C-alpha cells in the first residue's frame, strides 16, 4: 500500500512538472523583486542559507535575473518538489495581471465549485494571488482535479471535537481503511495529531484518496 501511494504521487508530480510554477511567481507584490518574506509566503521552510546563496549581489532581494538563474531554479525546484505544486500561477494567469480569475482557474480546473473558489480566494477579493494558490488547502483542492477526484473532505468535517487537529480515531471514521502506519506518514512532526498543513499536504491527500 505504501509503495503504491508513493508511486502514484511520484507519477502525478512527473506528469505535471512541465506546468509547475515559475520563479517569477515568487514576486508576490509585482515590484520586480522577491524578498525572503515573499519566498516564504509560498515556501514557509525556505532557508536563509539558500536565500543568501541565490541572492548574488547580497541586496536581500532577488531580482528578475537572479530569480531566473539556473542556480535559483535548481534551489526552488527542491522546495517545489516537496510541495508537488500542480499548476503555477504563470500557467493559470493568461492575461498576465499576476492573479488568477475565476474564469482562468476554471479553464484549467473545469467544473470548479463555488465553495472551492471561496476556499481558495481567502481574502474574498474575487481573484487568486500566488500565495493563495500555493496555500495547502488550495493545492489539495486543485490536486484532486488532477487525480480525477473532485470532492475533498475538509479537515473541519473530520475534526469532530473542534480542537483544530484530527486524531487517528477521528480519521478512521472518515477513512476506515487507514492504517496506523499511514497515519504516522501523514503525522510529519510526530505529535500524534494532524494539523491542517499536514492534512492538506499532497502526500496525505494521496493516502486518503485510496482509503
């Protein structure tokens, strides 16, 4: 089971790698540079050491040239592969305004539900920014379309005691085939409970999808 899940996930990542996010998508505010804060909006665990390595002129921001360098692409690729981002903003944003409209998202994810759009558009401005698109919940929703399964069970539906975490006992009520070893795979930090970032991670959703 575990081998099947990881193989399926690897296949998904390989199939969609060509349409993944572009480095310039890290320039969240569109000023032509990406600060470490902007990078961490999308990749929360991006290290200061890696940022210094790709900030060639040491001005604490990444210019367009630095973002598009081969070294930056390779560094970002390591983080991107961990997140298994399916479609990048550049791939969805056809009019080049640095946001994805409902129509643009629907063109890629045909049949996107109103409730899913609201979950992705967290600030309710009727457009989706890079940080909104790459958020764990948004990626879990759109990955479902890539995997051929639209409906996503949210963590709120599983969290029956409303403590903002889900236990193994709560999970098996929704996913009766889930084994304890699979639960431990989802519980990345080993605290015996699943936070929303763990729940919506692509690896976790791949496990739930077969249970």
